[in-house]
């Protein structure tokens, strides 16, 4: 007789003995007693079986959930929208989380120089958190819709970031140069005007990405820094030493002469950003032109948003040493703009902008360009924008290109 049967018999005997008042005639016979014990045993075995089935179901459910979370095809996203709200996502792999996002914009340009519709760019963003202190970011950009015509596919960012304590981090890979207002933040819902402003386009030159390594962090409340060592520009006399044409895009980039960039930024008041940056490169021609020398970029800007009022202002200038740049006036390339704006409502905003720039400011020739913009942005959603603006130019030594632009943009 096993333990369960002995326990059952003992319990029954104790109960009968404790009653004391039951007569002998009331006691069950040996056969009835045995049937009671067998019934109890069957109930105990049934309970054991039910517990085993429940345990197996729980284990199977856990394995199914693990399979979903580790399957790449089921990996979802988590991201932060324009209002700063984070969305949930599936885990990708056993460790970390994968982020998917992007932005894009289509333009209609009705100008003296052209009348066209162009899906200017569509960007896919992918990021992954390996641990709490190691993460990866990337952006793949498609420009002008058709790569078989004049479109291109470019890798705009691809770097690994490592936390170095609570307030500092390091990056290695392909990243955006830490200078200007638009170079690092240029999603269409974040700025006024259909096209990016011509000063940052032609002087900084936005969008400008490089391969290298950088350090960034916070040195005091409201104060942050960036320092990067990276590939430099590679321009020449045939391009009039124009800085925009010297971007190498980390595509087998010539690294005979690296560049370094440093920035200090203050954001001590909500809605206010004040920053200045400087870049140095020993030779902007990558040692291919002995008539070119050192190259310095100096930039300063203010980006202020207080209530419905906004103001952006930026100044940037290049100083290129050597007889080569001086011979075509490219030893000084400079520009600035000022852009006041006003949010009429949460969805409607208006702006005006004055732009002035010159990529041959060191020459006595009339090469200065001036452009006036005014327009409106409409946000039906914080991450979707419709835009319209007017454009008027007053260029020296060049024809004006006037007209209007329409655009639609998104980010997610």
C-alpha cells in the first residue's frame, strides 16, 4: 500500500475513532472502507494529472512568446514622435531594441529656371540598442525617386555610439558634421520653407556627412560640446574651390588631410539654442594642389522659439589660405540669414527670411547673392507638413531665379 493509501486509511480511522458516539452498527464494513480509499486515490491521481497539463501549457506559452520576440520578421519598432511620445515595440533579438523611422518630401518648383515636380528625398532610418550603453544609428537616402535617371541612393548616417559615463558618449562611423542648424536636424516638419535655406546649403554645406570619430557630452547644466576628427573636403580650382563640391560622402574618401570640428552649444533656457562651431583642415584639396593651404570654417547661430514666436539666425564663413583660392576669390566664402516666424495657431505658421551668401567673396567681382523668402507651413499632424513660399532674388553678376514653391513632407 503506497503512502497516499496509508494516509487515507489513517485519516478515515482517526475520524471514526474520534466520533466516539457512533455505534458499532454504524461503522462501515471492510469492503466499504476499501472502496472509500480507492475513490480518494483516484481523485488524487486526477489532481496530479491536471497539474502536469497546466505546467506544460504554461511552458509552451512562454516558448511561443520567446519565438515571436526573437523572430526578425516580427520585429516591430519603438520611436519618439515630434511631440516626444515614445511608442512600444517588439524586442529584436534576445538583447536590445530595433527602431524604424524615416522622413521624406516632394516639391513643386515654379521658378524662372525650371518648372518641375520632384520627390526630392525619402529616407529610411534604422537603429538598434545592443545594450543600455551601446547603440547603432543609420539613414539610407533615396533622392529624386528614379536611380536610373538622375536619382541616387546614399548612406547618410551609419555609426555606433558608446556611452562614456552618464554625460558623455563617443561615436565611430559615418555621421553628420556638428555645425549649423539644419545639418543635423533637417526633417521637413522641423523647418520653414519648401527648400533648405541657400546659406547653409552653399556655405556649410548642408547636408554634410563624414566618416570618422567624435566625442560629445554635457560639461555643465545647459552646456554641451562636440569634437570630431573626420574626412575633410576635397575641392579644386576646376570647381572654383567651392566647399559644397568638395564633400566626399565617405565614398572611398581621400584621407590624406583629415579635418577636425568642435562645437559649443548652450540650451539653458527651454526653446533657446545658441551655438558656435569651428573646423580646421590643413589642405582642402587633399594635397593635390600646392597653391592651396589651410582651411578654416567659423559658424555661429541662434535658434529661438518662445511661445508662438520663432527666430533663426546664422552666420558662417570659410577662410582658405593659398594663392589658388585667392586667384578666384574663393579664399573667403561667407553668408548669413535671419528668419523670424510666428505660429498663428498650433497648425499654421508663417515666416520670412533674408539670405545673403557669396562663394567668391574674396574677389572684387560682383558675386554676392541675395534671396528673400516668405511663406506658410500647415501641420495637419505634428509629423506631417504642407508648405508654400515665394522666392525673390537680387543677385550681383548673375541672373535672378524667382518664383514660388509648394511642398509636402512627413517624418515618423
